[in-house]
C-alpha cells in the first residue's frame, strides 16, 4: 500500500483501508426435510493502492462497497457449505483476485448460533431457537499468497457460585473492599485464538473443542482471582490443542454484591445478591507458546 504525498503541502496519506460492514446473511439448507440454518454477520476490509481516491477523487481502481455486499450473498449460494473460516477464505481469495489494486483483504465473520426447538423430547426439523455465545472468525490474506486464520467466541456468560475469592491484594488510602475467600465469579467470555501453519484443519470441530475446554477449565479449580482463572483457561486450551499458537481472553467482571438484609431483621447466608453491571472490572490477557 503506497503513500500518497501532497508535495505542495507536505501532507501525506498513510495507512488507509475501506470495506463493507454489517452484511447480515441467513442461509437455509433445504437439501433434506431436516433443515439447517446459518446466520452470519460479515465485514470485508480491503487495503491496497487506493490513495488516488482519497487525495484527488479518482475512483477508477476502487471496488464499490455495495459490490462487496452483493458478492457475500452471491458466493454464499454455492460456497457457504461448511465452516465460516472456509467461507472467509473464499471471500478473501475472491477480493484479492477481482480488486484491481487490492493488496490485502480481511474478512471478519460472526456466526449467530441457532439450536433446534425440542417438541416432546425430539428436535424439530425446521424450528429453531437462538442460543448464547457467538462464534467468531477472521481470515486475512495478501497478494503474495499468505493466509492467516483466527477464530473465537463472544457473549458466553458463565458463573460459579463458590470456589472463588479475592484477598491479600494491595491496599492504599482509598481501598475499602474487604478480603473474601467465597464470592460469586461471573463474566462474559470473549476469546480470540490464532492457528499456526496447519493446513486442512477441521475448524468446526476445533471451535467446539475449544469452547468445551474453556468451560471445563472455568470449573476445575478454586479461583483466587479472575486473572488466575483467565490464565488457567488459556493454558488449558494450548495444552489440548497443538494447532493453536496463542489465545487472547477478555473477562468483564460481572459483580454480584451480597445484599444487606440486616436492616430488615433478616440473615443473608450468601443467597441474596445484587447484580450490577457498572462500574466493572475488566481483566484481559494473552496466553501463548514460547517456542
């Protein structure tokens, strides 16, 4: 991506990109009487030699963002058949080939989960209910043929009602929070992980496996801090899945405060809590391999 310099003013256009966001796509698979459904939110970002459009209004080398939207829907007809990572690669390859001055392309996909409604204990063939926890994927590529895959999840709310504490922390003149060795730990898990150079991965199976491992690691220990739980969950994923190079986790602390029932003459034995969203702690970290 070249710079566009205005010699007269000494002002330079440096990094620039453009694309189309919020492309909402639903595909219904009707090959059999038992339908399948996928709902995606797709964002396309292109980088390249687009400077003339910015500096002098010359659009001759730019693909319209409206065309990007149309491309997502058109290619989904035949090419959205398996994982969202593979569909992302289809889109990246297409935009790198078709864009006259495109040098890099990135496609971000969010998959909204739909599960089957059960009727009398049996999953219905064509009726669905939206589930929690979105699936994420990012596929990026350059004109030199390099490709990169990332995956993730968002909106996965978890809670443990005991086996969590926060004590022996640093105190200063403004500290009022008491130590506790028994509290509710609740958060909304956002995770992003990067795959190494491993061809022909089963992205669907890997995503499901990572999700399950994150959940099991959340449960299997006493948590002295959200920070420690974050690290243990990330480490558990890397230990089980050699295909993953690193994982980034973001945990907003969903506070649950023991409510004072004493003013009503009632005891509160750790059963009534006030859930509060703001302000909240935010704990983030990346766990990665060292070699």
